[in-house]
């Protein structure tokens, strides 16, 4: 009788091991199936942000703690230089107020088209942070690409390299 109890216990343990093995296999299969689908924001390189396509330099990495559906944040060298991409519904408004505010406050308008659908503005923020902002309206959405650094030259170099590569409206999404 002692032998039959031991056999019964071994059979029960075997069933538990088989169940655990099956569960682990399912988890592994799901993990491989989901690979690449857990994040839609690349860490750098080619980035598609709704109707905006842009190439983020390889020496920047995404800060997933500050990124969300409406804003992507990339940083270089422990936030020495920051790239922020954001979007916001315009509700039919142009960029005229942004351009006028920059002229009246601490901004310098680098470019603005007559329709106020595009503008480039340089700001000097508190703490001596230089901020270069490109704003553009596409499909009633205001997109902004902002480059910031305490070093004006570094911010301007990244900005001048980044903005010409920004493409609006040619995404396959």
C-alpha cells in the first residue's frame, strides 16, 4: 500500500510539472509573438509620429518615462541636448498668436510664413536654456519639434540638422 501512495504522489507531481511546463511554453510563445509590439516609439533612428516622419540622430535615446501618445522625448548625454516632438489639435487656430507672443516676449522669430502655418522661433528660457522650436500645422494638428540645451551652439546644430529632414504627410499610417 505504501508503494501505491508513492506512485500516486509521483503521478500528481508529474501532472503539476507538465502543467507548469505547458504554461511556461505558452508564455514563451506569447513573448516571441509580441516582440516588437510592446512599444511604438523607437529609441532613435527613423521615427513616425502621426503625420510626421523624422530621423532622430543615433546618439539620442528615447526617454520612455517622459514620452506619451502626444509627446516623444529624446535626450543625449544625460539631457545635455533634448529633442521633444509634440502634437496638439489647433481647433482651427493658426500660429499667429505664437509668433506675436515670441516677438513680444523672450523669443526671436527665425521664420514665419504668411499663412501662419509654419514658424521657427528661438527662445532663451530660465536657467540659460536655449530652445529652438519648429511649429507646423498639418491636418488641423499643430506639430512641434523642439531642441533644447544650455549650449546654444549644440542646440542649433541639432536643430539645423533635424528640421530639414522632417517630413509631414507622407506616412503610411
